[in-house]
């Protein structure tokens, strides 16, 4: 399966660990940079637009960053397998911090968007390499502990990020949102450089980098994801821009296949999809990214327009799933040690399917605790689903393949989120248009923003969000079927004793 000998693995882990506590702290700080980024920026958008202008294109502050992170994940994964985790993580963190400094100096909206893309070029290295290093430093029996810590970082960021961003924008300046990254990233970089020591690898053992494949992955992913992000938003789906982007993307996919087949060490190697375990997990986590869009994007609107809650209370209804998710993830090891990775994940996603199906059954208009309870249960189910799959995949490959395998599952999850935003956005808009007849959806959006929501609009929003949750339940059911049909009951774990 591409692993190395037990003695080499043991020596590598001892050398790579150094002072493992300090390295773990660096990993958590690095993950915090990536996790806080979008949530902190989201609450400062009014101040940013008021200062720089560019309201019509501000969504690219998020889309541009997401695109850059997603398309660089497989590239950084392969580079970390080739050159080691430390140089990739140091380079990625440095690029991210450079992008943060440039964002703080931005003079108009387009400059800020470009610098956000620079941030994303570094953010891809942070997300993938941190997850890979967590598996390098900890043996199988200890990986749930570090993964639970990383999940906690995401949970805390989801809750604290909007508050921090709001406070900085209101009482300081929105530029401090980006400057705040510099001391956090500086400490993380110092800890990594000082305490992370990887074993030296013979130069002859280092494969040549498939730079043409890396460039094609970047361009191809950027074109296709741009088509998905902007389709139905900036232009209609059946329009010249959509057709041109999708056609170009498909042509680039064909070119990428040709390049990767000829490359000695391809950026996206064929074994990622030929091995049942990794292929099944890739598809399952792609479905996870798809279903996560339903609560993350549409629940706050539901809470404000249907339940009549304020922005803070609506944010709390959403954030409760970040409380149960890391707890469930931490406890999942006690389940998968008994019944295996696949069955534990199937149990989690099966429960998530039922929870998502329960959402449309909530009473109208209902009370805030009802969707909050649904989100609490959903977080617990997804914690039981995601972590066993990530730990399981990382345990089936050796050091020289772990970066690529980890990046592939994260790439599929990110892509699922991008596709989900487009698909479920179209579903919600379709339901709203059908319920409200010829009403102008822009006027509806203005009503939601100002709080002047009619009863007809409230019911239409409720129906739209119910439809989105049903779609998310279908994605969860698809992941359940994929696991049972494709994934082996027992993952082929490499013995690292």
C-alpha cells in the first residue's frame, strides 16, 4: 500500500515529533488562521463596502478565497509527500500572512479580492498539511485526540469569529481583522521552525514534481469552480458565460487526464481513485460538503425571517452544531474500535439523514429551541461520520502517500460545498419563485434584510429551506449508500506498531 518499514516509520515519527506538544500547538494555531478567516470577515462586510465600495462584487471576497484553497489542496498534498510537510507548511503560512498584510493595505475592493486569493493560495497548504501532520505525529490509537482538538478549533472559530469580526469592525477598523493574523501566524511559524524536525530523505528518493499537472489542476479547478460559484448568481445558467466556462473546464479536464497519465509522479495519481477505500471516502465526504451547505447558508435566514430572531440569536441556532460535533468526534474512537471505520461512519451519516428529514416536520413557525435541537443532533451525527473516515484513510497509507490521500478527501469535501451552494441556491430560488408567483426576488431579499417580511414571504422561505434540507437528506443518504456499496467493511490499515 505504499508504506515504509516499521523501523523507518518509528524513526520518522520520533524525529518528526520533536517536542510534540509544541508542534500540536502550532498545528492548532495554523488551523485557527484558516478557520477564523471567513467567519471573521463575514461580519465586517458592511464596513468594508462602506470604505472601499464595490458592493456588486463583494461576494468574491469569499468565493475567491474558497477557489484558491480548493484548487491548491491536491497540489500541496503532493508537494508535502515529495519535499516533506515542514517546508510546505512554512511556505503556505508565509503566503497566507503575506496575503493578510496585503489585505490590510488594500485600496479598493478589487485589490482586496486579489489579496484574498493570495491568502487562499496559502490557506490550501494550511488546511491539508495540518491534517497530514496530525497523522504523522500521532499513532492510530492517539489520532482521535488530536483530530478532536482540531475540530474544536473549527467549532470555537465558528462561534467566536463573527463576534471578533464585529467588535473589530465596530470599535477599531476592519483592517485589523487581517492584521490580527500576523501575530497568531508568527507564533505558529516560530513553533514549527523551532520544534518540528522531519527525518532527512535522500535526494535520489525525491520524485520530480509534475509542475505542468499542478498548473493544469489549478486552472481547471478555478474555471469549473468559478462556473459553479457564479452560475445562477452573476449570470443565468443557460447563458454564454456559463456555457463557455463549463466547456473550457471540461476541455481542461481532458487535458489534465492526458498530462497525468504521462507524468512519472502525477499531482493527482490514479491510485487515489483505484483504491476502494479512498475512492469511497472521497465520494462520501463530497456528499458531506454538499449537505453542510443547507444549515450553514440557509438556517440563519430561516431563523430570522420565519422565527423572527435577531442576527445574534440566529447565529446561536446555527452554532450549536459546533458544540456537539467535536464531542462526538472525540468519542467516535470508542465506536470504531468495536465496529470499524466504515460502520461507524455509516451509523453517523444514517443518523444525519434522519435528522435532516426531521427538519421539514418542525411546526410552523415554531420556536427557536426546535431547530437548535435539530442542529445539536446533526452535529453529533456528523462528528461520528467525518472523523472515522479521515483517520481511517490516513491509516491505510504510508508517509509518502499520506499528504496526497488527505488532500484528496479535503478537496472532495470543499468541492462538495461549492457544488452544494450552487445547487441548493437554485432550489431555494425556484421554490421562492414558485410560491410568490411573479414577485421580484430582489424585493423579497430587501424585505428579509430590513425585517419587513410578509406572512406569504415567511411561508415561502420556510418551504424553500425545507426543500433544501430534503436535498441535504438525499445527499446524506447517497453517502450512506456509497459507504455500504463501495467501502470495505474493514479498512486495510497499515500496522504501525
